[in-house]
């Protein structure tokens, strides 16, 4: 088996093993880092094989891919967090509106009975 294929297989196996060891689901940031690292390692191994150094290419590509994946995953996770906060605020406001509507209805009923 050519060395660059071996490097890709090893990188994939390592990524799967690391993912399987986690007891909790991966966060968006972790998914981005892992995905970027795997894609970077694969691309680096292919480019490294062209110049005779697939392992070095996989290591460099994996590191650079992980950094890029982290940046993208982090931005996505921050956006998800912001959306969750906005949703929570909207739900609280909706509950307050409903409470005020009930109070108004009770006040109307009291005025009608008087």
C-alpha cells in the first residue's frame, strides 16, 4: 500500500477513535476542528506524496486544517449560542405578554360585574 494512502487511513482511524472516546456528543466547535483536521491531513498526505513526504504533508495539513476547522466551528457555535439566547428571550417576552393579557381580561371581567 502506498505511504500516502497509509497516512490517510491512519488519520481517519485516529479521528474515529478520538470521537468514539468521547462520552458526550461533539460540540459544533469540536466537529469543525475534527473535520478540518481530517480534511487537512488527507489533502496534506496527497500533496506530500507528490513531493515524497506523505507523512509530513499529512501532519502539516492536519494541523492547518484543524486550525481552520476550529475557526469555522467556533464561529458557528457562537452563532448557535446567540440564537438560543434570542429564542429564550422571545419565549420569556411571550410569556409576559400572555400574563398581561390574562390580567387585562380579569380586569375587564371585574369591571363588568361591578
